[in-house]
């Protein structure tokens, strides 16, 4: 039996055999009458054949037949089981290099084989154009394939998988590159043609699903108007997780193919559209979609996860994932309710269990409980690996890297980020938004270690696409911190504040994120020596942490449990340290907040520097030197230069003291960190030193540049108005000014204000 696709030379070979044996070739759908010892039969590519006569099956007569793979010949399988059939396929009919060499010579044979891989039809196609070849391949090969073979061939061609192609018995072992694109076009054309016929579209869908090409299967069902089967297939593809398994492009195509009335009545499709909104960065749209479908209670986590909840398990599992994207401080009571969800998932539902741990680790990360976060990350990774979804495994490494960076360990963060890069490379589809996430993360880690260029490049080239895509609060916090810090140091405070304003116009407007941006802006103002304006902005924020609270409390600093309250308390302490480092009880307040378990390593580094600064002005140089040395050595061990960079208003003053710097020179790691900062230009002398102003005179000058009155300055710095006037007189004399206006202009020229 010669069983090949068109163009493999089976009819030619049969004619040659007939010529040698002097026999006629039988054609038609009925088998030849086995009167002759040898019969030749060329079966046409239409209709159904009748059974082979028993004589051919028992070996009493021989038959040489040629047929296409799609032609069914009853009795053939039985004959093959009994060993009565020699099957020659397309693999056997292709010319080998040696056979071509006998015909065309060794040199020409090599070129011919490279161009044709020995396909007989290609050896004679010199005058055929590309379009003609596509039409021929579709009509003579693709059109005659069963749906399973057609889809398998499509899969192998799309993946350029030579091994998969060689396993398709209908074709030769190799497909030359020159013809692969034309064959791909022929296969795509045939699939498109069959998709227009409902019955054939369903058969194609079944073949696609057998090849694990679920997006194509769903679209084929949709083409056949079998939306019920399409929805069932979407459920088999884990519905709202579909986007993580097959990618956003396939997800969007699939969702767009469902009719509107079905979308509005299906929980599966509603959740998928909500997930689509989340992945595009539209949190408000996701909230509106679920509220329209299930009512306002669907957006209240305390009701969704309550013991007597009316919501389905599927919705609650989705709502838990959705909390990742919302800046919600999950309470211990809510966490207890959420953990009850885990008991409802089956042990082998790895996607649900992995996503449960993924969501909960985000909540613990917001609470700065990094030990629990790491344990949850390991559990989530295990389940995602068991589910075989590499994109979700990538997200866990991304979370781990972010956690390490937030806690101040840049070296460990880079190790996790490199792991995430490797995992992203194994994702079977393009995901540019996720590539941007890891690019930003690595840029932030590099910035933490003193390398500015990668982050500056990202902010200039990719930030707009990043800020309008998928993102969650912990990542926003990272972007706000490093983006504003880099822009303020490399360009200006104005550019850094503009950067924050760009975030304000997105649809992430909720109280938590707005507070995060406001607090970050206060830091920028402080670093620009605009301390009065910073204090005014901080004073109007809607929380209980005020200047009066900070002045009145000490032990309470260690007991703060809200992330934003901790951040506000730190900013007030930073302001108090700058205004009056000699203030009684200030060192004790700093010690109390340093003991707060919510503090990240980065924040603790800042507190330690302020403490050293206070010790220096309280003339406790031994404590200042020891504290600063410990801080610098910690920063070196963690690879954390950025937190030191942010504290330049305090570090510059500390490093101007020769007793402190000579002490620091005894530590190799401290010297290395300081050298990195000097090379990056982030350590400068104390403001005003070049003009001969003292620290107190500089602070007072900066205050009046912000429009502060003598009375306000006196109150803020704990001085009398007479003392303020005395210092201002010295400022005017040293700058050669006759009054406030000239002093303000001189301060701007000297770079004392931004």
C-alpha cells in the first residue's frame, strides 16, 4: 500500500510498476477482481471503498494499491493485523540525499535536498508561484486531512517543531523552510474554510481541544454557534485563570466571541470580564461589573467572606484574588474569615489553593510580616508548579523579590528577580506587561545598590505603559518610592512631584493609595529643604498622627499597627529631628519607633541616621559614630544604598564632622558604601556651608524662603523671636543682603532651596 498525500509520486510509481509488469491499473471505488496473481489499484480520492476480497487478505493474490491517507478501505486494518500489508508512506516516498545524488550529481543534490527535503512534488515546482503553491497544498493536502491531522499539522507548523512534524505520518520526515510558510498558509486557509460550516467547526474544536489548544477550540465552537460548548470549554480552561494559562491576547479573543446576553447571565463570563479589567489596570471597572451582577455587597469583603455568605465558592475565590489589587488593610478578623475558604477547596485544586496563598501573602506583606509572607510564597509556588502554570509561578518570585527589596535586602531581592526572569522565559506566550514588571523591579534593585541608569531609562521609556497596565498596591508603593527618589535626585523636586501627579489621574483613586502618594510628596518637600510646606501638608492629612501627637507620645510609637500611620509618624519624627535635634526625649521616641515590627529595614535605616544626627547635636559623638557605623555596615550587607541617599540632609551634616568620618574610615564596608554615594553625587556638604552660614542660620533662611514669619520660625525651632532676629542679622551680613527679599534670592542662587 502506497499511502501518501498528493504529490508524493504514488501514481507515478504505480504506473512504472505497471509498465515493468505489463499490467493494467485498476481505478474506481470497487476493488479489482483477484483473478490475476498481482493487481494494481489506484483508488480515487472520493467516496467510500468496498471491502477487500478475501483472496487479498489470505495471500492467494497480491495487490499494489495507492491511496490518500483520508480514504478508508474496509478490511485493511484486519489485513494489517495479520501481517498481510506492507505500508509505504510519505516518509518512504521522499527522495534521500543519496538518491538525488544518483540523479543530479552530489553537488546539485545537496542544493536540491536543502530546498525540497526530497519531496517529489517540490522537485518539479520550479514554475509555480507562492500563491499557486498555497492553493495546491490546501486543495491536495490540507483539504484531505482529518480534523485531528489538520490540527496536529497546524500545531507543529506554528511551533516550528521538526520532531512533531516527523511524527505526522501523512508527510515526509522534513519540511523545507522554503515551503513551510506556504504549507502553513494552506493549513490556515483550510481551517478557516471548515470553520464556516457548523458541523466541521465542531469537529475542529474537538481536535483543537485534544491538542490542548483551548483558545482555538472555544473560537471554533463560537464559529459553530455552539456557545454552550464554548462556555463548557472555557470552564475546563479554569475560566478566570484562563488568562494566566493562555495569555491576554487569547483571553480577549475568546471573551469577545460570546454574545452579550450570555455574558450578562453567566457567572463564568462575568468573572472573566472582571479579571480582564483587573489585568488592564481598571480596578473601578472590575468593582462596577461585580456590583452590577451581584449587588453592592459583592464589593464588601466582610460580607463576601462571612460564615453565612450567599456568594458561591467560585465568586469568593475570585474576590479573594481581587483583593490583591485593592489597597485594603485586611484585619485579623477578616483574615480569619478568609482562611475558612481554604477548607472548601479540594486537595487537588492546585490553582485555587495556590491563588489563596498568593492573595494572603500579599496581605501579610502589607502588614510587614515577612516571615509569614515567605512561608505563604513557598506554599503558593508548590501549588502553581503542580498546576503547571509558569506565569503564576513567575508572580510568586516577583512577590518574593519585592518583599526582600521592601525589607531592605537588595542582594536577596536580585536573586529572586533573576529567578522570575527565568520563569517568565518559560511562559508559552508573549506577556509584555509582565516583562515591564520585572524590568522595573530589577531597575529598582539596581538603584538600591547605587546604579541609577536602568531606573532612569525605565521612567523615560516605559513608565506610561507600565502605569496604565496591571499593577497592585505593593508594586505601586515600590514605584512611588524609587521613581520619585530617582527623579528628585537626577532632575528636580518639580519633576518628582509631577511623577506623583501622574499617578493621581489614574483610576487607582482610593484613600489608601492617595495617602501613600501624599506621604511620599512630604518626603520630597523635606528633601528639598521645604520643611515648612512639608509640615503643612502633613498636618492636614486625615489621620490621628499629628505634630501634637508625635510630641506627646513615646511608647505608643512602637505599638502603631497601620502602615500609613507608621509612615506619618516617621515623617513627623524626621521633621522634629531636623528642627530640633537637641529636643529632650526625641532619641527615646526614635528608639520606640525603631522597635515597631512594621518598620522595614529601609525605614529603620532612616531612623538610625536621625538618631545618630540627634546624638551628634547633643554632643554624644561616641553614640553618633557607633550608630552610623552600624547603619552603614547594615546597608553594605544588604546592598542598600538608596535609603542612605534619601537621608542626605542628615548624612551630609554627620559626614562633615571629622571625628565621625575618621571613625567610619576604619570599616571597609562603610568606606565602600560612602564611595558609591560620592561616585553617584548623592553626598554633598551641608547646605549653606560654602557661604559661611551655620546650620541654624541655614535652617532659618530656608524657612523664611518658604514664607515663614519670625514668630512661626521661633515656634517651630524652639527659639525666641529675638534669637531668630539675631540669626537673620548674621545671615544678611554673611550674604551681603539688606533684607528678606534679597536673602531669598541669594538662597536660591546658592541652591539652599529648590
